[in-house]
C-alpha cells in the first residue's frame, strides 16, 4: 500500500507567491525525502529530513516533519516559473530496506 | 560530472518483442534501482540491487528481469512487452547508509517506452 499521500494533487499559483504541499504517511520512518520531477524527466532530490528533525531549510525550500501526526510539508517561498514541476515525498519502506516508497505527488504550476 | 545515464531516452518496441533498457552510473554507488512510472503516477519500484544482491518487489511481474554485471551498469529486460508496459522507466542509484535506511537517490533522465 502507498506509504505517502500528498495533498493537494494539483496546485496553481502566481509567480512570487508561496506554495505549500503536504505529505502524510502511515508507518514509522527513519527519514522522509522530497523530490522534484520536471515533465518527462527523472526525479531530483531536494531535501532529506530525519525522524528526529522538525524543520529543515534549503534555499527557498522549507520542510517540516511532525512524526506525531505522521505528516510533512514542503514550502517553496517566492515561487518562480521554473518551480513548475511535480513534487513527491518519499519515505523509507521499512527498517533495514534500502528503498523508498513515493507518494502520488503534487503537480505545481506557477503562472507568470 | 558524475551522473546516472540511461539509454536510450526513447524506445519503441512491438508487442511481445523483447527489449532491454540500460543504465550506467559514475557515482560508484552500490545500490541501483529500477522504477516504472506511468502518466501522473508515482514511481513504482520494480526491483533493486544491493551490490550484487537482487531484490525483487513482490508485485513485479515475471516479465521484468534485471542484470547487473558490474557496479556501474544495470539492465532492465522486458521479455514480452504488453501494451500495459508502456511507461517511463527510471533508473536510480544510492549509496549505502549503513544504517538500514536509504540516503537520497540519484535518478537518470528515464527511458520512455512505447509498445505498438
């Protein structure tokens, strides 16, 4: 079954606005990762946040993790047209497995 | 630059005709993955190699096979492609975290497979 579920499925905002995407998961995790995928391309890793971390920043990206609610959010500030992409959260599948389970993704469109 | 390379980027095959997709990496990562991604869906893990150890997902059809002759290369073989196998196939690599949970994965650009 899908470990991560994302909300919303699609988001359309104006350039310069902030975009927030949410991810919920079902079982305990060691870490949670966010990836970006431009149309027709491979995924690009954005941020990894460990289960003992609550917040992490990278440039215009801010990720939070609430393990009590089994949820994470990705905030992109001051959005740009180039941020248009699909964003996926991914969690480690189970202890000792070197693999991730991806959520369904949020399709983000930044309108100029 | 170190990277994950997939060839070809686009592949057209006929129904039932075997096809092989290739992936190579210069990152020297010991874990390599193959994903299938259909339109507007999440990447679905088919299998992965931890060094030479092959790990198949329980719901991966037998029609899908893989080979990893050395650290750098990994192949995805589809023995008898059906129309439902048309998808983007993504290769990814990761280094072993040594702690039972994966580090970030590095993806290739993908191979778009069309079955006619």
